[in-house]
C-alpha cells in the first residue's frame, strides 16, 4: 500500500517481550516508526482475518503518526473502515450517505485503493 508523497508502509517484525513467544509484527512507516498493537496472532485463521488485521494496523499507524484519517472516501471525505461481507470479502466501508442508495456504501476492496486512484489528504 502506498501513500502519496510517502514511501510505502511495511510490515515490521520485532522480538516478543517474552522469549518463549514468537516475534510481533507491526505495520510501520518506511522509516520504521509504528504505533499501536501488533497484528492479531489469530488472524492467520483466514485470509479475511489476516487482511483485516493488517488494514486495522495500517489505519492505526497512519492516524497516530500522521494525525489524519486514512483512507478517506473520495465522495464524502470521511475515514473508511474495513468490513467483511458474508462471503468473507473485505472492503473499505464509508458511513456517508449516498443519494437514494441508503446510509452507507462500500468504496473498494481492501488492497484495491491504488487501482481506483484513491489517496489520503495530507495535513497542511
């Protein structure tokens, strides 16, 4: 995943505090800075769970280090959140209202924002 004018985010593995435990994996900025919790170790149970864990961690890192919501819905300017459907597909979901289509909408599959040309707004 890339952010305009910034290097891509990366997965960062760090040793556990307990030597009997496996390393912890975080989503970090290109410079190695990260924020928040490590990826849920149980997320490996399904592809959707693993993807949701990475998406949540990426949001946490971007929000805390850059002080902005990410990703933003290009239609409403609201921060979107990952949501799994009944077929275990993960999408970025926006709570913004769509004209005659209900109160919320799916914007893009998680992992497909670049394909749509979506970006974040940088704070000025």
